[in-house]
C-alpha cells in the first residue's frame, strides 16, 4: 500500500510559531508503506523493504530505526541490515512488541533517536503505529510537549492504536527528563 505525498517543505519561522505541531507530509517511496515525514528531522512509516533503503539514503536520512520483530512476516532484518551497510546508512534494530510494550525498548529508542549522528531518522514498523508511538514518547519526554499536542502529531504520523498511545503517555509520566 502506497500513500500519495507532497514534496517535503521546510517550515518558515512564522509557520513554526503558528503551528500547534510540526507539519506532517506523506510521500510515495517504492518499498515503503505509510511514509509520513515530519519536517526534516524524522519520517515514520510502516513496512519497509530493503529495496527502499538506497532511496532513503538519497533522501538524506542518516539512520533507519526498525521497530519490527524479526519474527514478523516480511521483516527481513538481515537483508535490510546488509542493504543499509551497502547504502552507507546507519541501521538500528530495536524490536518492539506492540502487544506487550516494554519500557526498556522506549529507553533504547530515546538513546538512538537523540544521537545527533542518527538525525534525520527514518523510523518504521509494520504499520506505522509503533513508530508514531515511539516518536510521541520522544516528544513528551525529551521535547517536553504537552500530551494533547504530542498526541495530535502522533495521530498525524499514524498512531491509531489506543494501547500504544496509553503506553506512550504512561511511559512519559514515569520517565521525566
């Protein structure tokens, strides 16, 4: 499934001041489902095949953070790792079980996403829900956004799963920085 996308544009100073959350745009990239980019700092997406990795590198992403479990159909972690190495992009695999969210996984994600050398990051899972939930955690814990603002942005990025949304807000309440 591919999503249509407008060209990613930089937000001007006035747009940033006026926006309640950063602009989310959609893009069609072969091998990527539900691609949604946030400014130039991150993109969240669903299932992503190894053939998309060279294009992600060309788009300027410094890293790929894969939240899929190795056991998921089509995850192909080893193939994607090899494709990332060949393309010269950092590949980080942080398996995240959406049915049984683990705070330790969120800790790992925050460590990876806040490293300057990993930015901008392309974060993906199977549908985009886990990727958006992890970004919501980053907004709440690191950027100190309020819950409504972070939730609205996460929904625009693809968060529809109430369990993951609850996990994100609960994690943020107990992991203040």
